[in-house]
C-alpha cells in the first residue's frame, strides 16, 4: 500500500536523523525524534518549512520501518515545539521566500535564443503555467494546434484540463514536431541524447527542473508565477487566470501568486 511506502523526497531528512542518533548515541525512537526536532529549532535554527518537512519524514520513517506509533502526548509535544517559532528571536525562521516572478519580456528574450526543442518546451511551460509533473507527462497527441490548445491530464489522467496556446507557442511546437519528426504517441518533452537523438520517454520531474534551469536559469515555479502575474497585470480576473493555470481555488491564486510588485509601490512614493 502507498501508506506503507517512504517517499524518496524524505531520504535526505531521514539520513540526517540517523546520523544524529548515531553521533549522540541515541536509539532511533520517539524520544530521539522529539529531541532531534527540538535541537533543529533551538540549535540548528532551521527554517519552519524545513522543520515541518523533517517532522513528516521522520515520523513516516519510524512508523513504516520501525513500527513505532505516535500517541497524543507526542503529537502534543510537537505542537508545543511548533509554537517556538513565534518567539521573538526566531521570527526570521518563519520568513518564506518563494520563487520570484520574472520580467516576462526578459524571459521571452532568453527563450527565443534557445534551440528548437528547448524553445518549444519553455514556451509551452510559460504559456500553460504547468507544473513539472504535468510537463513530463504531456504527449504530442495532447496538442490541438488548430484550436489552439493542449489538453493536460489531471488526477492519473481521469480528468483533462484544456489550456490555450498563443501563436508564438503554436509555431514553436510545430517547428519542434517537424524537426524531430514527433508522432502523437511521443512524449512532448522526452529525452535527447548528447548526439541529439530523441527518445520518447517520460523523464523525471527532477531532470525536467534541471533542464529548465540549464536553458533559462530559472525554475518551473518562476515560469508559473510569472505567467499568473503577467495575466493579472494585463487585466485578467482570477477566474480567467484559474481557467488557464488549472487552479481550483481563486483564493490560492490571490494569496500565493498575486503580490504587489516593488515597481508598483515605487510609482506612489
């Protein structure tokens, strides 16, 4: 069952806990878990987001691997530790700096200098504001370039979300398909060897992020946030933005994506 599997994303946090127990001569149990989490705040002074990820990772490890189950007293102590982040000397640890939006025209200028494949992939990612998990699953057959739109598979492909494409993106996709002789069943991103040979397979999200970083210097979330803010600046309302990005909650867009930019503030100083 999926509940009894440990995500590979937890590996690093679990390894750090195991090293901590080994170096301090402690057993890997719930008491060591509590001490480690306290030490993470008080001595390591890790960011709250990092701390929360450690809580989930180590609890999963102790439950799945060692069969340890956490009672209410452990959960209560973790809750008490969580309040430590509200102490005056730890306020800097709860500051979250997300990926920043980019000036869209500057980003487009970079993208337009890329080769055929990279340019098409980057333009699709920017226009659709897709997350990496959606980009690596796209197939050529999901595109309807006459419409023009791309159908993005959601929830294990039991649902689809149609996203519009602009003329520049359509041309880039056509050029990519023609140059690499892609077929409907081929993965849109796929994989290309050092010799330039295309292979139709779904690469990992990590590999995709690395590609985008190599091509443009930015992460997928930079693209997503840039597109949201660009659409909003152009006059799009939240419902219109959500239709393109696939957000279910308008509140999420408003809270996490639409921030007043520094240049906007500067205009009124």
